[in-house]
């Protein structure tokens, strides 16, 4: 699955969820591809795992202020700070966006599972992936700020999806790091 194939899936899924569930129209920003997950962060990041013949991770990322605004649109109330409701709302938006991406991917890659979201909130935290797989980075402008969706997929070790049983793929996208 190439970057060029997944970007339209991510754009369509994200636009649909934001329009339908939040009443927010998104503007596309330039997508990119890189060998690392989001670097140093401030704000809210939600991570899901994807598993099947292809496996990997999906991430939704936004600032704390945007996280509060997204939760406000979803739950129809105002939030002055990040609390459990805001974190749950970001997890739910992530689940909807990347669940829709997963459904699109399944047309090409076969059945896939999606983990429940892990939501991280804070300042000056760093994320990284083990391995050297490519991340598709798809940012949007949302109410004057940026939100981003990241996706990294590789053939599973035991799937034979690449035509051979190649054992140097990502050892794990959801590994606890020292």
C-alpha cells in the first residue's frame, strides 16, 4: 500500500467524520511521507493499532485547544481544560476516522482489526516507532489550526502479503520503549 493510495482514503475519512459528526469543514494541507512518527508534541495524540495481512498504526494529533474545541463540537458543550470527557472525545474521533480508513483499506488488503484508541495528553513528549517504515502524514486546517492524521502500514510478518515471508518489517508499532 503506497502513500499515494492511502492519502485519499485518509482525506475522505477525516473530512466525512468532521463534517458529519462535528459540523466542521476541513481544508487540506500538503501531505508528506517520512520515516518517523510525530516528533516532539504538545497537545493531544490518539493512537490505534491495525492488524491483518498488513499491520501498523494510525495517529490523530492536535493541540490542546483544538482538542477542547473538537470535544465541544462532538458533545455540544464548552471545555475550559482537558479532562476525561475531552480525552474520550478525541479517542472517539480517532476511532471513527481511522475506522473509516480501515474500512477503505480492507477493500485492498483484506480484513483488518482496529485496537481501541490510546490517548496521550501533555507537553514536550516525543513519539517514535521502532523500525524504518514510512509514515503518511496528512494535515488539515481546522478552525484556523492544524490537525493531522498519520498512518504507517507494512505487510505482517506471517502474512506473505509482500510475496515472500520478509522478516525485517517493523518489530512492533505498539511497543513499550525503555
